[in-house]
């Protein structure tokens, strides 16, 4: 825990420049923080676990992992939000999605962690909700938490089960609005993306009033892609920076979790359509979502519908289908930028047995963009 707190403090004290600050061009207008928390009510918390070096000793480390918590309306809100999820490729896990399909709602937080810690994080969320909640009308308390995962076993002692219930509680307690730490934090601590160091990234888009004035925010936990695939602003960055790929082989075995938040009033079937558009943001960067990849996306709306208790009816407006295009476009744009933000935020990390994932060097990224005349004035 001491190491975790020191790491969090250092990340907050000296954040790395974000992609726009380096001159990477993106379409669309971001919200004030260019983060998922630009959607009013959304909060994010991380718990980061980094300790040990050298040879892998299962159960002892080295440890490079963590937990991320996302709340649609903050951790003090009890009611569910409209939601939908989508699997672009299903070699991964996101619990609680069967009930999202049936009910059309997300209840409680959305959690992200490593592949072998899904169970403990799920159970921790149930315990947290029981401690602060109450039984339903039938006298029972039940919960189907939503917990997603990506694999960090290249850098982390993933079979050592280092994520404990307290780590999930800490991520929940740390959840807040405002700036979101990116890179090697929370569930993204041990992740690798396009064979550079990956992790957590976020971005947002603010639509003009004539298109609804809505905000769309995206947060990713990226662990996907091969080095030759990486394309930023149309530039083959992965081929321009071929040095020190994180692992060998030609197959796609990584994964990505993408959470999409919006204050647009959308019904669950519309949110399913929004979730699917994250695929296009991922594709812009060159990913083909290979057989071994777990690419799971979830979208939710923070709009609180009116409730007629006597009639037992929710009363809510919703965006017309023929007005969804700006929301689709914003989702694609924010997804693309969130992934690049994760890459530029993550520094080089050495994990188990000396396995190394190099950070995407800012000077080399800028040189590649300049070579193809895509580098713009930093924002």
C-alpha cells in the first residue's frame, strides 16, 4: 500500500504530456478536461500495485497490476443507469452483462482489473454494496457486478492473485471527478498496447448546441495490438518505431476494455449502437481485433428519468435515431484519442523475469508525425 500511495502521488505531481500537447492531431472538440469525467456525475478511481523486481516467483511477484472503478453517477448514487454492452471479440470476460441485456441497466460501478482477479473484485463489489445498501422489497440483497479484464501476465505475477478485496475498496473510495490519471495506473498498470507500454487512457467530445450539446466520454484499458499495426493520424507509427517490441510472435493476443459515458438521453438499444462504434475508433489505430483478443465495450447514459410512482412508469425523452450520427462520430473520435492518451502517458516498465514494455517515446512519435507532415501545433 505504501508503494501504491507513493506511485499515485508521483503520477499526480508530474503527469506526462497528453497526446494533444505533443501535437497529435485529432478530430472533434474535447470537453474541458478531455476525460470521461467531463460527463457530469461520472467518477473514476484507481488502485495501483507495483512492488518487487527480478525473477518470477508465483505468489510473491514481481507485481504490476491494479483495479479501476468507474461510477456513472458517483459512488453515493444508488439507482441504475441505462446501459448496453458489445463484444467485438469475445476472448475476454465482463461479468454481469447477461443482466444488462435483460434489464437494459447498469447497477453499481464498472470495474476493471487483470484476468485472474475478476472474481475477487466482483465479490468485493458485492460486499461493498451490502455494507452500504439494504435488502430489496422481497427481503433479499443481490448484486451482479460488472467487472471487465485484460491480461497483464507478461509483466505481472498474474497467477499470484495479488489483487485483494481491499484493493477494490480503495479504488472505489478513490473514485472522484476531475482529472483522471492515465498510463500505468489502476487496472492498466501491467498492460501492453501495440507492443508499447499501455494502460488507462481517456478522452471526451462536446457536441455543439445545434447537435444536442451532449458530452461523450471514453475510458479505455488497452492491452491490444501488434507493433506494425499502430497507426496514429494516418501515420504508420508502429513501423516507424520498430525497436524493442514487447513480445514476439505474429498473433494478436491482447485485449481492450472501452467504457463510454454520455449525458445524452439514450435508450438501451441505442446505447448498444453507440458501444459498437468504439470498434471504429480502435480500427483507426490499426487494430484488427484478432482471434486471441478480448475486445469488450460498454456504454451508459447518466440521464435520470422522471418516475411516476403511482403508474410505475419511467418518463424520459430520448434522442431520435436520425439524430444519433453526431454521437456516433464523437464516440469514434474519443475512443481513438483515449487509446493514444494511454500510450503517451505510460512510461517504460520492467516486470517479471526482466520482461520490458517500452513507453512510446514522445520525440520519436513527433518525428514520425513530422515526417508525414501530420504534426500540428501543440494544444
